[in-house]
């Protein structure tokens, strides 16, 4: 796959095309651009032409057969950003400009779409209907928008996927280091019932776990997620094709998570323990709601099974990766966990820092393996996940 046709529509996210072009060119791709007239209101014709090193294709300079020629030339067609307006046109089969004509003339299985719009527009039933139509009937590949503060100032889903994620999904290069490998990943927080309505848990959102899942899928792995309580946010880097290699098992308690992991561990090549497993659970959870009184109550707690340690102690164990959320003495505690649990890789972060805590979209971690450490400075969790998995692959191959 050498030739990429980048289709740009009239969204404020069009300014990101410059970075997208740069990253694609680093992959030695030949790029041509179609820009709608609205797109040129946000990014100049000269900029696109200069950066792409090719003639910019617009309605003003197209020949009668330009849409045919471009659709045949392209190995991959990427519509980024995709507005609600252009989505509606494509869904309805409109061919009123060069971009929509080219889409109609192309093989649909090579078309990737990266929507960008206001969150209310994204959730609108009409937009979702149009989206489902092109995904189901036309087999387009979705690069889903992410949740963030939007250009209009509102917060929600609608921001175009991170540029590195867009490139990662469409290139499929340098991403097969885990092809054919079976990976179990634990995600989210476990829930330990106190009574029928109350429970012990923690603030884990599952965001880091799903960033890890995303990268493993993009690297070609078959992934089983054993998932506790999560925020259930859509992940930008899991495309429709990758999801065919994904299975999710939902659980509540640490014991349930342990059982599901052990049921599937024999065929597992790599075990990645990202979940924030509650360390203790009530000895005797009440069947009914505990009624409030003016008296103090005591709840006896017992330690939960250490899932990661149990997996790492198996005689025929998989490659084991652990995550450690620390609030103090990170280096000392992480080094001890790496050694005591006999792990191949430990990823540690300081959750006392609010900007990289459980619910944050960012993280900063230190990787511990053997006698080595590697610091990954603050970045989006999707990027931290990519860097972590790249290190994991190198270590895994060294063992084999």
C-alpha cells in the first residue's frame, strides 16, 4: 500500500491535515489531496499543495474523469476530517463535488472515515443513522471521534481522533509485532459488595486499559478483556476490523476476575494486568441493605487473591506485564513488585498527581524490566500505550 488519497472537508479540524501529511510522508507514502471548497476556508490551497508535493484536487481544477482516476490510483482513501454534511451526502449517494464523486467511484473496503463535529451533532439520530448506513452497507472503516473539549468550547465526543491514531489504523505497518498472539488484558475496577446496595471499589476508569487493548489489536493480536467497572468510553483506535479479534468478559469481583483469567490462561501468550483490583473484600457481605443506626459498625475484610502473582507463578506461564498505581515511593515499591511477583515488565505511575490520575486522559509512567527503567513523560494515554507495547514486544521477542 503506497498511494493514499486524503479527502479534506470543511471542519475546524482541517488544520490537523498538516500533521497527518507529515506522518504519512514519514511512512514513505505518496499522497494526493481532495479538498472541498469549505475545507479551503480553514486551510489554504497553497499549504495543502506544498505539503503534499502533489497537485491539489478541487472542484475548480478537476477534469471530467478525475474522480475515476483518483479512485483507481488510491490504495487507501481517508476522509479526515469528515463533517456531518459530507457524511449525509455520502450516505445518500450524492455526487455533487469531486470528493463525493470519488467516494462513489471507489471500492468501499479501502475507505476510512474520521468524523469531526460538535457533540450534539454527533449524537443526533440522523447523523448516527447515516453513519450506520455507510459502515454496514458500504463497509467503510470508522476512525471514531474522541471525547475532549471541542473547538466550540463544549466537552463531549466529537473531536477527530488523534493524528497518530489515524495513521496507525490506516497504515497497518510496523504494527504486526503481535500478529497471531493471544493476549488477556484485565481492565477497570473490581467491585466488592458490602451489602445489596453498597460496595468497595476505586476510581479506575479503564481508559489506560482500553488504550493498551487498542494498541495490541492494531499490532495484530487476539485480545480477551476481562473487564470490571469502567467508564465505557468509545476508544478511537479500535476499528471495525480489529474488533473481530476482540472478546470481552464482564465481571464484578476480584474472585470472578481471577476465575475468568484462569479459565483462559492456558492458551494465552501474554497476560497484561491493567485492572485496579480491590485488595480487600468483606468476609460476610450482607444479603440485604444494612440499615443506618447511630452506632459504629465494623466490617471485617479479607485479602483478595493477587491475580497477577498467581498467573506469574504458573509453571507454564505467559509473558506477564503488571501495572502499579502508586501514591508514594514509586521507584522503591515498583522495583519490589517487579521482583516479588517475578514479572517481565511493570508499568508504574503516580496516581496522586491529579493530571495523570485514574480519570485523566493523560498519563506519565515508568517502565521497570530486569534492572532497567524507562521513563515515559506525560502524554495522551493512547501514546503511552503505544510506547509501552513497543517496549513489551521487544522484551517478549528477546525471551523467545
